[in-house]
């Protein structure tokens, strides 16, 4: 840790004990009790003394009723309580058996009787307290559910998915720039990077990727609340939902446990994609222990938890890899690259630690300190996962993951007066995330199918340190409970991104890879070309998406050079485009020279700041109005975007309770997100290296009127133009020597391990494409959403509660990537230069510099300018002619142009029958539509000049989702005593997929976004999923204080083959027969049987057909088949000793 930050945290924490501030998030992990004190005649009782005692720690919380009889006891740790109310002239009122949950706003109205009638009134209740003043729509996952439900891996995200309106997030489908190992969740259809996760009120989001950091083990979690929508102004920086995790504290009794959860494939079923004799292995051991109790009784308490996870598994690989591994390895041998391991093993070796200390300083001050740490050592990750570009990661594309994630949090609750309370929070967190490639082999990318070698789509390292200060002050005045707060997060970020090192070669189909190997034919003994080697036979039924007479790999083989260049002032104009130190091509251990690692580093110090004010107004005993205002802003991002100062967020909610069994809740408001930082680091990691290309400098520049940072992150070489199979004109390799692109350039990299010198000013004509890069729109504004919700909550009978709810979320300005250097569709053009041109990339000279200023790419506000005219159509869609600027490569321009609209209807039933049976069942019917998903290659628009054509089902869309969970216990006597049963049932409709061509059919130089025919985004629906998980357990009492639990879990009891992703590469730019609609329909089965014969296709007159457009004889036989699977039936055995 940074000593200065730790010292500052301690000083700040001690200072707030003596000096109250109005600094918000600090209170969201706590509960609140409010109510009205009345006499038997209905008159309010003022100045009544309210006392709330924690039964487990004997700590007491006090308040006083106002002149209107209203009282609020805020900042209550979740737990069991006893309420006592006294007032002069009245008998004492006591209510026991009351349990408060995280984030709960409980209401208890007290009726006092005069002393002459009864000295003491005692009420005992085990029923949940009705939340008649809560306006947000949320749900608590309590300790019993956490401990009793069958959840593999025991992650909090699995519990969040039990609540209505929540589904597995798919924002990063087709990319790994975000942390792949994190289970992402989507609230209200919003992107999974737009949530907030807090632990004891502290922010647990990694600002680099937008997903949660390492949360404490579930054994140290008391409960958590999932807030779906209409949350108050104390919550900020989120469009989706909130998860508030509350950790366990020690009590007056010494308690502990030792546990072990075991899984072994010997008791499991095989997955559909792991038929015998494919490797089938799973070993998992999740073990640990807890200890908690008093240090000083009634005053100081501790709680400790250690947990370890050891896991080894054989990854599930798709048939395209498994069935063709011999051909793949032979092709790689011809390229001088080691073959794939047919039996890879993914391993996890993780350790988690947790420690918490609670201390009652005096009657007015309560301090909590918490520390948690994760150490992870996971090997061969990403094998079998979808990597960037849409391909499934082969063993050579694996990565090794090393994490050390630490957080130190302090919270101080101070009772300033009976009506004024302050809560301060300080956090220092540090996360080191290293993710190097398991190999350094060139990335052989088969779009939306397979990815071999060092994939470009992830950061090699993420380092983040966070210093957070948060403070909330609460004030009870009459029937109002005011809260004011401030939240400050200062963040130090550093990333390492080596880009496309050592090279990315896009090959549109396995047989294109075979053809490329037949071209290279490197002799394994001499590592030189040997044309006498026999050709590798093509794979039957596998297309290569190119039109004759072009050689298969020339038309769409793209080589990206990674810029492995040091920041060296002596690296001057005229220096060669290479690493200086050749890479070892005998085994491709490294993707770049290790000494250049820091050359890819980018540092960014930034901050989040938020202020809020809100009022909980008890208008009448039946009506509560919550209203408030929040303001957020970010700093430190001026190199990427302009600061945005308009994030003013008014919110209002009402809760009306016509009787003590019914609550009607409604809310609306504005919610601003934080900036998605991922691609700030992607573009930022590309260095400014004067002289990288002769006469060309590429500084990070900004133009407030239009564009953002412009960074060179690759040189690509591609032949897309018709009329020739090589890129005219050729590249220059040395004085007077010209090199055809791209296959010959790729061959040079494979044989020599260095990049050829590129000379734009040499004797040959200028190079074909140079200078791919990334930009961020400087005039971006924060994404935001409008939310509106309605819920009716009704209690039926003693323990059954039902509710019906509606949620609308409409979001705006979500980020999407665009190909800035994409030409206008044929038949159209840009009308001159409508805005100041993007900044020049150096002095006039080579065409790369002189042409770029006249493109007219951007409007004055930074949006992409339109093309005018009537576009020519090929297969019903506009067709392009490569890059607009012929000497420029692909330029990714990130800007907030995506809008999304979500409508959701939820039904829920909760049954509480004491300790013997608990049921929670919910159904969600929803639909979300948007016009873009994220900002990686696979998510770019097919036609960025027609955003309306991108409107379709969102990746997050789940039309129907039903989830039920229950826990049931037998009585503690008789033959079947002490048995517990629990279950989770999940049924949901299929997720949407886009039907891809599998190559660049429209000539815009991006081969991974082209859709078939006139089909829209996400128009093909996958398989519905049905899962039933079951637990049977029994405990044996060992004396009065000790017991042993034996547990048996069965995940996916019925062994349903649930398909997660399907192959959506159709293999043709036009449909061959009926249009597939959903998984397993007649059109999909026809394609798989080779019966979807493609018709003859004649291009319309006047259209220049790209070399990469071709109609094959039939559709891809893999289309619509399983690509990745959820787990088959797996069994888990566990034992837990507790005292």
C-alpha cells in the first residue's frame, strides 16, 4: 500500500470522530427504523425515548420522537433487535423478535397505553417488518438463503440473479477487454458496466473495466440488498442497479466454522461438446474457516475468514477446433508455429482473507474496520472462452491470470444529538491484475469462429489504487428525515496494452488458414520456405469467404503490426519499423521483447465526486414522499475527453400504504453513469514515437471542436481493392525493394520475428495502408438514463407477500465504436468539409499527412458527418470501397451515440412460514432495444452512416425469465429430523444472436460485423435455458454448541444440455433458402445438413464488387450448432463444522 494514503485514511477517520462534516454511500449498507408514537386515542406522543438494542452485541441505539410523534433510528447494522419506547405518564412499550436487513427502511408505529392501564406492553413478532416508507424497488438476500441455497462457486452474483429484473450481462459478448472471469449482471437491461457494487458502503467497482472487484467470501457475508431501480440520491454513477453487500461482525458469543466443498468429474455428466473420448476433467476444492466473537464484551468484536479455492478443469472446445486439430497443427507447422495442445488444463489457485473489527468507542461513536484480500494464480484462462473478434480461444490463445486485490475500509457512526447522526467512510483499495499471454504466437483470427495465438482483445496488466472518502449526515426534523452527503474517489490507474503484437492475421475460414499455410510452407528443420512440401488438403464443408480468381488468403488476410517501440528520444526519423531485437520464432514464447513491457504502459490519475441531498417526508402515516437531488462530476480525463458538468439528477419516489397489508410504490428520476474507461486505456497505451514512420509524427492531440486523442496502435496491410490480389502500390522494404502485402509481410514476420522496414518516402509508391489507431470523441458527455417504476406490494395471510411491478429505463449517449476511416457507400460522398478538419498528423509530406485534413469526417460537435447521395446496393445493402483515406488503416472512433429503451413487468411471490419453509418466486417479462452494444470490433456498426439500421434487440435482452428458490426444514424431532432441502429453478427464453457472414462482404475492411442479407442485429434467438439446482443437507448436533452439517448439491439435476452460445456464422452474404429465426428451426437444420443451397448471384450493374464478396455453394454447416455450453449435471459434496 501507499503509506501516505494509509496514514491519510487513519487521520481522516479519527478526525470525523470529533468534527462533524456533511460529506454518501456510507449509509447504504445500513438499515433504518422509523415510525410514529401515538396514544390509544390516536394522539401523537412527543419526546418519547426510543431505544433499540442489538440482541447479538447488546449495543443500544437511541432516538427521540419529534413534536409530531415521528422518530427515526438510522444507521443500524443488519441484525436482530429489541425495541423499547418510554414516555412520562405511559407504560413501557417493548417489541422483540424484530430483524432488520441491509438497506431496509422499516416502519413500526407504536401505541402507548397510560400507566394506570398497563405498566408494560410487550409485542413479540417474527414476521418481516412492513416497509411502508421504502420507495425504491429492491430485495434482500438474507443469511439463510446465502447459507442454504445450492450455488456452485458461491459467488454473490449468483444470488443477485435470483431477483426480478436481473439477468446475466452480455455487454462484453465477443470481447475480453473487460475482466472475463467476472460474472457480469444486467439490471433493467442496462449494460453490465453500469452498475454499482458496494461492500459495507465502500465502492467495489474497478474503474478500468467497469466490473466489480474481488468481494469477500460468502462465509463472511451477512446479507445483501439488490436495488433494481428508483434508488435514492445517495446512490450515484449507475444506470442499472445496485448491490449492497454487508459483511458479518463478531458477537458476544464466540462462534466459528470449518468447511469444505468438493466437486469431481467422476460424479458428473459430460457436456454435449465433450463427447468421449474428449478430455473430461473437473476437480474443485473450496475450503476455509471462520472465527468471530468478543474482544471486550458488549464493546469490541472481531470476525475472521479464510477461504481457498483449488480448481482444475479441461476446457470445452468447439467442434471446429476438436474435429480439425490435426489439420490445424499441420497448418501451424507450415507457418513455423508450435501446434495446439489437444489436452489443455485450466487451473485456479486462489486465496481469500477477511478481517473485521467493530468497536463501541462510547455511547455516541461506533467504529468498524475491515480488511479483505484476494490472491489469484489462474493458468490457461480464456481457453474455450469467446475472445475479441468473436472467436473461441484455442489453447495457444490462453492467458495466465495473477491478481492481488486488497481493500481497507473504516466506518464511523456518530450520534451528534438525538436528532442528528453522522456516518463517515474511508477506503483505501489496491488491485494488481496481471494477465500475460500463455504464448506469444501471432494471432490467427478466424472471425466469429476461432482465435489462435496472442489475442489483442485484453489488457496485459491493470493496476488501480483508490482512496475514497464518503460522509452522510442525517437530521430528523418534524416529519422529515433529511440526508446530505458527499462522496470522493481519487483513483490512480496504470495499464499495459501491447495491442496486436506480434501480429494479427485475419483468415476468413479454416480453409483460408490452410491456404495460407500452403503459401508459407516453412520447413520445420530450416525455418525457411520449401515449396516442395506437399499441400495440406482443405477441410470438407469449410468455406473460405473469397471470390475467385483471388487466392484465398490474399483477399482478406490482414496483418496488424504491434507497435513494440520504446519511448526513446533517440528513436529518430528514418528508423526501421521493428523491435530492434528479433523475437524468438522457434517457439514464440513472447509476443514482444520483454524489455519493452513498459513501453505499452499508460497512467491515468482521475477522480469521481458526488454530492446529494434528499428528504424522507412522512406526509401522513400512510404516505411517504422521498425526493432529492444529486450531482456528479469526474476529473483528470482531459487528455481523452472534455469535462462534463451537467450531471444534475433530480429523483422522486412515493410510498402509499392504504392499510397495513398494502404498499404502492412509484418513482422516477435521472441517473448518470460514469465514463467507460476501457478504451481510454486502449488508445492511451499507444505511444507517441516521433520518427516511427519517416516524416510522420503522431502525438496525442485534441481539438475541442471535434475530435479526441489520435494514437497509432497498429500498421495494417490489407488487400481489399478489386482488380488485383495484392495491395497496389506495394510496400517498400529497403532501398528500391518493394514487398507485396499482406501475405508476404506476414511471412516475413513468421520467418524473421521482425517487421520489415516501411519507407513511405522511398523509390516505390506510397504504402497501401498505414496508421490504424483509436480515437475518443472529446466532446463526449456522460451517459444517462430516465427511469420510472411502479410496484404494488400486498401481504396475503400470515406469511405470503405478492407484488407486481413495472420498470421503464431509457438510456442515452452510450458508447459505441465507429470506423472513422471508412469510405462512404458507393454512389455517395461527403459534401466537402463541414467542420474544421481533424488535427494533422505531422508536417506535410507523405500522403498520410496531406490527405487526412481534407476528409471532412466529423461535424463540429464531433459526430460523424453524413454521406449524401443514393447508395448502390449489393445483396440489398450499401457496399463500400475500403478505407476513405487509402494510406490510413482502420481508425476506431469511440463516441456516445447509442440509445436503449427497456420495458419490464415483474411478478413476485414471497412465502415465509416460520423456520420450516421459505419461498421466493418471480417472473420477468421484458424487452430491450438499442442501436449498439459496445466498442469492440465485433460490435461496430455494419454501416455507420445508417444508425437506424442498427436498431434491434439488445445483447441484454431476455424476453421471459422465471426464477424460484425455496428452503424447507424438517422438525428437530423424529426419524427425519434436522434435514434441510433447498432448490433454485431457473427458466428463461433464448438470448439473441446476430447472423454473421464470416467475412468482409461489404468492403468496409471490417470482416467481423457483416450481417447476412437484410437481417438485423440480434435477430436469431438461441435455445431457451432451464436449470434446476438442488441441495439436501442434514446437521448433527454435537453437544449444546457444536454441530456438523453434511451437504449434497446437484447442479442441473436433470442434466439438460443448456446451450450458452451458438455458431452464428452463416457463411454466405445472402440467405440460402428460408431465413433462420431461432435455434433448431427448419432453416437452421437445413443449413446443418448441407441442404441450404445458395442460389446463383449476379451483382447489379454499376457496383464495384469487393474481392471479399463471394456466395458459396451452400450455407455453413456449423450454423446454429452449439458453440459454448452451460454446465452439465455436476455434483458437490460438502461438510461444515460449526460452534
